[in-house]
């Protein structure tokens, strides 16, 4: 049976490109505008926000909120905790998980069925917060900086599956020639497997870094010292305190005007208020990920495409 192929006419291609371009611009606008909205309002006078938010440009420009945020020792300490934790976990988790996946991908691994069953069970079941808390406390990790690093060194069995698919695509002849030259498993991994897997390793490294950077649950459940709080947890506290103050002010507004004025005064007035500081902290939390993504985008795209085309 003769295969019938249909090609787009020049006019149809033009219409497609128009709709494609408009659609992509709409998607970009939907993704970028919330960040722009938070940025311009963080650069706005606090008193102006009581009249309403700005949507395109600050009504009255000021850096007051950013000066307060960047001058706050507590938020700078939270930034250091988050940044150092993200670097250590991303490097450590990528290395440990990739090494485990390499061993798991080898057909001569003993007990492979057991590790497979254990890995799949871990994907669907967990001990929960209470048992995890008891375990961390018994290990001496509770309320310690290392509670951020050590439990996160294994990236999960889902990542192992992705690594495993990539490692199996490497020709067996490379492993055989390396073994004939006397290379051991560590030499094979670091000299052959790791360099050939940079796209998928970088892609999963980006996912790991974003997840760790935005994590606040570990701080919430497994620490109690303010010196160990992360940037995400600090921002969450700012948002909750601001919402609580607004709700309290709205509740007492009708009953007692003087109390409402005191609450509004506590929330801040003038150039910087609790709302503008909150928005500044949110932008500060998002900036590192936004800045880092373009530098790893090419590896990210290749890593996502690994295994998607069979030929």
C-alpha cells in the first residue's frame, strides 16, 4: 500500500508559526509575570501597597525592603545554610546515586532481585514523619546541620531507574576493553560511565538542587534552632506572620479602631512594610535557581531526551 504523505502549504506554515509564536509568548507571560509582579511590588513603597498592588511598574520606587532583607543577619544565615546544603547534597546525592545505579545496572550484581524489590517498595511506602523523627533523633541528627545532608545523599530509586536506563545504553565493548586493560569498577565508572552520562547526571542534578533549595519540611520537622533554618522556611514564616497580622487587623477593625491601628503599625509603615519585605524574601529565594538554569539548560535538554528515541 502506497504511503501517502501530506505536506503543509506555505500559507498553512505561516498560520502555524503565528499560532505557535503567540502560544509560546502566552506561556512565557504566564510563567514570568508572577515573578515580575513580586519583584516590582518588592521595590514599591510600602504605603503604596495599601492603595493596591502595582502591575507593570512600581508606583513609587525604593530599595528600602531589599536593604532590610540583605542587612538582616538571620536571613543571610538562612541563605548560607540553604546554599551550602544545596551544594553538598547535589554533589553527594548525584555521586552516591549514580554509583549505586551503575552497580545496579551490571548483570553480574548478586542479589539484584532483592535490591529491585526493596527499591520499588521504597518508592510507594515510607515510615512517615514520626518514625523518621525517632530515627534521626537516635542517630544524633536531630537539630543538627547534618540532618540536611546525610539523609539526602541517596536520591531515591526513581533516579536509579533513570540512571540505569542510561548506563545500559553504553556499549558493553567499552566495559570489556577496560577490564582487559586491568581497570576495576571504580576506574570504569569514573573514566567511562560518568563522562558519557553528563547530560542525564546534570539533568537529575538540577532536579535535586531545586528540590533541596525549596525544601522547608526538614527544617520544620527536624530542627528547632533558629540558626539552622533555611531560606524557604524563613520565607514561609514571613508569609504566615504577615497573613496572621492582616487577619487580626481585619477582625478587630470594626470592634476597636485603636487596636487595629497598633496592629497596622506593628506590620510596618512607610517605605518598607511586612508585605514588601515578604515579597523581597520570596524573590531572593527564587533568584539563584533562575540564574543557574540557563547555564545547565543544554545538559538539561539532552538529559530529558535520553532514552526517548529508539532506533
